[in-house]
């Protein structure tokens, strides 16, 4: 059986204290993953990042990093594109300092491109440039395009696969809530279907892509065009069902990292862990 790790996207809501104290707190409550949220910009100092990394290591917590939201690698505007690359290089550096194994990226938007293919091509060139411009000592983190929740955003499952096939040191981030919202509730409906997604990733990107598979989970509200907002697991009337995704992990036996993006972060991470270990 594979190993499943669970943790929050950012500082736990029940924790008050400095960031570097979070890994110890997570270990105490029974969690073993943490996504460091640099979504408003990479602001952590080298000293603090290394401290966080050492704490994560000694408490058995696997770190990932979420890159800034203000990134658009598909932008035809060269100044936006260049700035996006700079922000991702900064993210890769901070991720290396803290020992994060992936930098999760919202690739960008189709808007302004003549076709979806053109948007993907720009994104691939952008990711390649990030790797070129990152200093040579940045060795650990992979770039990780996220499966996005809106149909205006680059990153359906096939596009994430296509990008990772073309970019070195790339691994997918599958947000199951986004997959559900992007499809307006028609995806993530059965265990078999989730298994097919996992198998497609493994077949096209190799065993590394699912060792472990980096994922996000919460319930989500959608409308026309996809994602509206994330919800907690206990809220009725929203999907997808954690049960379905959990069973697919267990049946495929892959290793997985499950980051809770629920409004009650670590509480739902613990609930998912409890339900999946039953
Ligand atoms: Zn994200």
C-alpha cells in the first residue's frame, strides 16, 4: 500500500505562532505535509526558510510551496511573462532553501493567445526559462503546473500532462476540486474515473509523477466557467466526494500528498485522513 500524507495549505487555523513552529504542531496533531503559501509573493528570508525546512525535516513533515498567484506564463505581454518568470525563479530559490519538493504554479490564462496551443507553447517556453534562470544549486524542487478550476485558465488534465512532457523537472499538481469544478460537476464522479486519471498521469509522465502524486482537495462550488469557491467537507450540496478519491488512492496503491484547501484547513486534512484510514 502506498503512503498518503496529509496537511494544510498554509498556517493551520488552530495554530498561533511563527511559521517555523508549524511542522512541530502538525506532527502533534497527526499530520505530515505542509504547503507553504507564497501566493502574495515570496517574502520569506533565507534564514527563516532554512529554519522552517529543518523543523519540517525533524518532524517528518513533507514541504511543498505554492508560488505567487500573480503569474501568467501564457501572457503575450512580454513584461508580464518576464515578471512571471522572475517570480517563479524566486519561488524555486526559496523552495530549495526550505527543502520543498515542488513549487505549485497557476500557469496562466488563454486570453490574448490565438489558440489554446499558442497559450500552452508560451507556458512551456516560460517554464523552461525558469529552469534556465534558476541558479545551479537549486536542485530539489520540481515545477508543478496545477490543474486549474476555471475554463479560462490554462491547465486541464491533458494540458498539465502536455506541459510536463515538454519541461524537465516538472510534475503535476492535481486539484480534484478544480477538476470537478472545471467540468461543472461531471468529473470525479466515480472511483474508476479517478483511477483512470491517475493511470493516465503515470502512463504519460512516468512513475515519478505519482511517487508521490501531489494533490489538493476540498469541496468546491462551481458555476458557468468553473470554480467559484472552496467549501468544507461537511457542507452539503457541494462536491467532489472525498470517499471517491480516497478509494482510488487505495486501489492504485500510489503514494500521495493531499493538501487541504478547505476553509478549515487542518481540520479537514485530519477528517480526510481519518476517513481514508478507516
Ligand atoms: Zn493553487
